[in-house]
C-alpha cells in the first residue's frame, strides 16, 4: 500500500470518527425535528433559547390543538383580539399625529379661546343751542359734536389699568369713517374744525404692521374720537315743508371696521364647499387641508397616464388626479382635476376676503350722548390677533405627553416585552414537550421498527458527513462527484437533509 493511499485511509478514518461524533447529535434531531435546546440547564441555555425565538414559535401546532381543542380555540380568539387591538392603537396613534400636525399648522381652533368684543358707536354734543339757552351764547365756544368708536372685551380678566390688557385697536387692522349729508347733497354741508384742528370728511386709521411690537403697543387705543364743529339735527325733527338750516343738516357716518385675525379668515363662496368644510369662514390652508382629507377618506385619488404631445420625450407620464364625486362636482364643476387645479380654484374662485363690518350712523346733537343706541358684538380670539402667536402650543404639549405616557411609555413597553418573551419561551417548552411525547410514544408503540429507523437515519447522515459515498434507500452507490452538481440537490432531498448539510458545511 502506497504512502499516499495510507494517508488517504488515515484521513478517512479520522473523518468517520468525527462524523460519528457529529452524527449522533443529529439522530434525535432527525426523528423529532428542530426542537431547540432543552429547557433544563443553566442560564446560558435560557439565553440561547431566547436568541433562537422565531415568530412561528408562538403558534399552536395542529397536533397540539387536536389534543386541547377548547384551549386552542380560546388562544386563537385571544390572538385575534390582540391583532384588532394593535390595529386600533396604531390607527389612534396616526390620528393623534395627524391632529398634532393640524394643531401645529393652525388648522384646529378651540371654541373656548373666543371672546366677545363689544363695540360702541355713539356721539356726544357740546355747546349746542339747547344746552346753552340760559347763558350768553357769544361768550361760549361754537357748538360741536364728537363721534366716538370704542370697544372692550366682555368679562376681561385683566383690570383696566393693567399693561397686559389688550386695547380695542389691537383687535382691528383698520377703521374708516366718511362724513356726508343725510340727504345726499354734500355741496352745502358745512363741517368745521375745532380750534384749528382737522376738518376732513374722510378719517382713516390702520395698524402699522411694519413697526415693532413695542412701538405698535404705544399707539394702541380703546376709543377713536372724531370731533367737529356744528350741529346735526335729524330730519325727522322737521316738519314736511319746514326749511332746514344748512349749518344744522343731519350728518351720517359711513363706518368700516376691519377685524384682525391670524391666520387670515376668508369667506366661503359656494354652499357646497360650506357643506364640506363645515363653516362659512375659513383660512385658505385649512380649506385645502379639509378638501384633501375628504378626497383621501373617500378614495378619490387615481393615477392617469398621459402623453405630452408638445414634449420631445415620447415616454408617457403618470399624473395623480382626483375623481370628483357628487359633492366635489358641485364644488368644482368638472369630473376630474389635479391638486394644483384644486388649489388654484380654491384661492381664486371659492374663497374671498371677509366683508368688513359696515354700518351707517347718524349724528344726533339733540342729545348730550347717544351711548347705547348702536352696539356691535364681535367674536374675537385674543391670541389670534398676534401674527407671532404659535397656535395650539398647549394642545401640542398635551398630545405629546399623552402619546409618551399612554402609548409609548417605556415601563409599559418593557413590561409588555417581558410578557411576550415569557409567552414565547412557554410555547417553545410546549412544543419541545410535544416533540418528546411523540418520540417516546413512537418508541413505546413499536420499539424495534422505531430504533431501526433511527439507525438507518444515523447511517445515512454518517455517510453524508464522512464523504465516502451516498446511499438513500437504494442499493446503488453514488460517486462523490455527483453530489457536487446542482442537479443532485432536488427539493425532496433538501427538505429531508437541509440541516445536516448545513452543519456539515457542504452548503
């Protein structure tokens, strides 16, 4: 026998010894399946068991379910309820995040933030003939009147002398007053000044948004006074054919008051859009947001493939469009449109600036004061009048705390993880016990045939690992070169020997 042949025989014997030691560990593995490490033992075994956990480990096998049908059914119902709960929790988290985004963008308003701004429009009379009839008229100033526009918050918690109290003009962006004759003939209407002051018939005030906040606060006021000389006698005080002194013609004031609000509210033009957004007044961003949510909830998005005839590129393009339902068709009037078209139509045709408060007030100098004759209540938000205000800061903090404390609580997540880990371990132990039960039951039912099957499998695995030759239930001997080809590894072969081949390092 040559030295090379002796060397090969020696290597073959060593391989067989190693295969026997290795193959014995696979005998029970082959008969029972992949049962994992035994539950008894040290803590390292428990750690290994935890690291080998798979999702299927917590599923009751059919063989176990057949032995305990009632328990298996109860567990399956519990798993179904758990999945439903997980879906509901995930949906609520998404809803909270969407609400959080809506609040951050100013889409959500709290009705509790609104207050009533009560506006008083009246005039006072000074030195009118009926007020000085018992005195020397020549020694008194000429008759005059003062138009006053003032306002205050109802139930304002801040005292009147508090520097934190918001003044009337802080809720407005502008006031305009035009003085004219009641009968429409302004040519012979005389409106004089007081002590060389202004005598203009058009008076305007606008908030200076270009100035800083401190400078603007200095010029805020609780009331706007317009003082002019002369008298204004209501036409109802004269008889039908009685002549009226031009100096006493009735004066009317066309007053325009523009409230201030951020984000800027716009008036909804179409009733169908009012039906969708649920309000007559809305900001443009809020309107787009609600339309988008309506489209998403009703699955109205569709992808269309179009060919641009003017483009040199002949590849068709996919465009996301919105298929209008009955409500959207009543709003936009077409069957399909893009999001860009929706935003354009909303901004140019469906929303318009809110009409300011317009009133006509008649000056009456036959009374010392007309306070209370004209009162307007305006709903305002004391925080939305500031363009630097970030809406919803308190709501955002509450939502974040709720998500962190109730949904993403670290202690709750840790406890839940421990429960899941324990459940997985118990299922592995259950499956392992079932495998042992099947093993010993087969052994007790027919020991001879069972042990012969174990012996045959062990012999088969030893041949695979020793690389001598291969027999698989046939009398033929396969050359080792055959197993190096892919055709040899059929699906049936791999299904039966995959674990052994992996452990042997052959694949």
